[in-house]
C-alpha cells in the first residue's frame, strides 16, 4: 500500500515538474493560463482584507435589519413608540460597538494556496498547479463541466480534499470540499491583455454561512 502511495506521489511530482517548468515556455504567447505567474500585490486583495470587509458588511446588514424590524413594530404600536425607540437605539449601538467579529482563519495548507506569491499552472486533460514553492496539486479535468458521475471519476481526491475541476466560459474552476469541512472555489481567467491572471477565491467555513470572496492578480513571469 505504501509502495503504491509512494509511486503515485512520485508520478504527481514528475508530472507537475514537467508541466510547470517546461510547458510554460511553449505556450507563454498563446493566450493560455499555462505558465508561471507572480503576485501583483498592489492590485490584489489579501485574505485578511477580505475578512475585514465582509465583517463590516455583516455588521451593517445586521443594523439595517434591526432598524427595519423596529420600523415595522413602531407602526403597529404607537403608544409604546418612545420606549421602543430607546430599546432599538440601544440595540443598534450594541451591534455597532460589538467587536466579536467572525474569525476568518483557515488551516496552513489552505493558506499556502490562497496566499501564494507565485503560481505555476498547466492545464490540459489534467491541471497541474504549484502554489508558491511547496503546495502541489494534480487534478483531473471533467470534460462535461460542472457535473458529477456516480462512479466518482469526475473528481480528484488528495490531501486537500475532494475537487471537481472544469472549464466554464473560458474560466478554469476548481471546487474543493476540503478535509477540514471548508468549501473552497478557485477561478482562474486571463485579463484582456493575456498578461495577467485573475484568481477569484471563494471560501465558506465549515460549509455554512457567508462566502468570503476576493480577487488576486498575477503578472505573467518574464
């Protein structure tokens, strides 16, 4: 069993090495996502920044929701409007001042992917991707798009989780149910110049609640 696992790991490493280090020089001018990409920090949003922005959005939505509930209640109970107004104002102030915000954190393995400063990518019948200098993935591409088979042959399972990989309207999409129960969606697409790779990250913690979404911009390596 260990021998099979070791052989599979060796094959994955060799495939990624060949795809990521040699293929880019062949297809770099073809308008393909294949190649080596370096993070453009100025044009990118970080995981931390996205978390802060989403927390602010959630807080404002809660305040608005409470105000709407107060407006509906005050319209039916005019005799108690003064007391209700005081309670609503106090509740809104409590929400606004509440510092207990959702903790947008994730495991190191996922951080290696969504915070990588470089990406080496090769997409054909399989997708080989190297995040930074360490995290490697080899994924089967489902030619039928976003569809699942009973046999499970349309997905790939590795040490990150179970992934469905497909191309939709020119966008390479990797949907992963991680082994930590988070849901991760990565979308890779070129900009109009073909010299920048736009990577949209969507993360849902433990498969429930709001989606954290942000865009990272990579420049094609010269």
